[in-house]
């Protein structure tokens, strides 16, 4: 199982957190999703993490991942 942490841009409330959690949770293979509003961090756990699918799900929720050089992708 792998866990990867991303930074989500644009979240301002608990509804944002719920939207991101729901959309990312629907990505095939995702086992768990944890979103922290204060830090903007999104942690995804899955056997194999598809960064593009996670980014697409975040976009579907109405937000964006920070660019990799801008704290967007952080392997953990």
C-alpha cells in the first residue's frame, strides 16, 4: 500500500473538504482519503496511486493540485 500527499489549492471550507474527499474516494483503487483544510493537504492511500486520476478528481471537485515544485506532490 502506498500513501501520497498533495497540496490542494482553493479550499476554504468544510464543504470543500467533503467535495474533494468524495471525488478522490471514487478513483479506482483508492483505499482512503484524508483532507486537512488548514494545511490544504490531501493524503491518498492505494495499492497503486495514479497522480493524473487524483488530479482529475480534484479538478472535478472544483479545485486544483499545486504544481510539483510548489508542494503539489509529496511522496510519503
